[in-house]
C-alpha cells in the first residue's frame, strides 16, 4: 500500500506515519509537509530512521504534491489554532485547511485514492456548548443531563444541531467535512472522517492556544509562567484528551478495514473517562515534574473559549472494540520523559512559543 500523509512532519502526522509503518511494514509512506510549524523539523530524523520518505510540499499548491498514485491519503495538514483568524493569519488558515483539502480531494480523484481526514471537535457550534446546563465542582465544571438535545453528561453527540457559529478554525474544518461528502456523492470517493478532540503525547510542540497538555507539561519543566484564562480564572474548564498512540491504533484499524469504515464521520475522543481540567492538569504536572509554577488568574473569557468539551463516543463504540487506554498521568509522564531527553532542542525551538 502506498500512503501519502499530508502534514506528515507535524505531531499527529509523524506519529501516524511511524505507527502505520510499524503496523504495516510492507507499506510505502510518504510524508508531505511545508515545515511551517516550529519544531516540525525535529521530526525529520525520526521519519528517516523509521523508513518514511519526506517530501517538502505545501497543500495550498497543487503542484507541490509528490508524484502519485497513492492508495490512501491521510489528511493531517491544518492550522490547528482556534484563535487563528482572530489575531491575523486568516489567509493561511483558510487556504491550508480548506483549499488544501480541496487539492487533496482532487488528487484522490485523479489517483482513485481513499481519504482519511482528521477533523476536529470544534466543528460543533459554540452557543449550545456554552448554554447547556453545567455545575461547578471543586476542581472542574461538569455538564448535566437534560437541556440541549445532543449534549449530556457524557458529552456532545453527532446528533447535535450543527447550525451556529463555531470559530473561523471550526468553520474551515466543518466546510472540509461537507466538501468530502460532496466528493463521495459525485465521484464515489471512499472516505473516513474522525472528529478528534485534544490529541496529546510526546513530540507535540505545544503552544498556549493549541497542544495544551504538552504546553502545560513543558511549562512546568522549564518554569514558564502559566495562566488560567477565562471563566473566572479558576482553571476549571475541561477537555477530553486522547493519547496519540491510542489514535494511531484506531487509524490502523480503519486503514485495514477501510470498506467497513467508509462513510464514517464522527467523534474520536477520550470522552468523560479521559478528561481533565486545567486545575487537575496542573496537579498532575506538579507530581510528574516535581516542580510548581506560578499560575496567574485571568477572569475575562476570550472569544471562542469553551467552558467544557467532551466528545460522546458511544456511536463510535457500536462499531469497534477499540477504546482509549492511556490516562492523564501516563500521558504527562511520557511527555516529561521526552522533554528531558530533548531539552536543549526544545528550548531552542519553543521558548516563548
């Protein structure tokens, strides 16, 4: 099998490439990336050593793709920040996330490839997420049952009404999902769409607005100041998380049984069982790193911030025995061990990022 992974030098793309290469040793994997994200260049030796071919290319340019055909395109390229478009960078956001996906679809049509697309939980509109009944507990906010249809204490289901504002980032990813569906209907494209929540693990070059678990862990390791931003500045906002290796295990299953997964578009997340608040994450980071950082409280809530997000994966679980299996302590400990080994490289690339 010939597999092209776009965004293949990024955190998820490189992790997937190496995991799939190990699980499917007869496959030929090419990772295409423009190395826009700081730190992605550190993945190039990993890819080379793992038998993965790197191709410099930008999905915004249809002429920058490697020579095909490929049997499968895994589309991981994206500007992943939910703040993108608010503070500049709208051109890059739109053309990477949407025009880039269009170019991938055209290549899939030309090569008769299958497509596996990594979407995001931010496709869900913000208003119902903020209005659904919630309760404040000692260390976190929790959703209650009842209230907005499609949301319950277990999280957000695929049946949630999709009308409403979702951020520029969320719009580009939702529009990409709809475009994939049009290609499925018009051209017989076989495609799988995973709506992922927070994905985390070693080799994630986290920033304050994206990659929060890695960023929080590195901040504790290096002694960087942190802030609980919004919702009163208590740090009780909650996200589910998924270790990248857990995601990779599911993607391998989907690749192996693609015809059975064709047409899937749904949540792939940690859910309530694998969720953490910033306050709880701080405690875990303190235990793992043995260091305490000052955390400043900023009460004002930014645009596009959410109090809670949990992906309800009950629909996913009806079609697979796959389940997440790596908890928050294991996740943070793995990131900390990676940081210890690559401390100087990370300081050079990420300090202040």
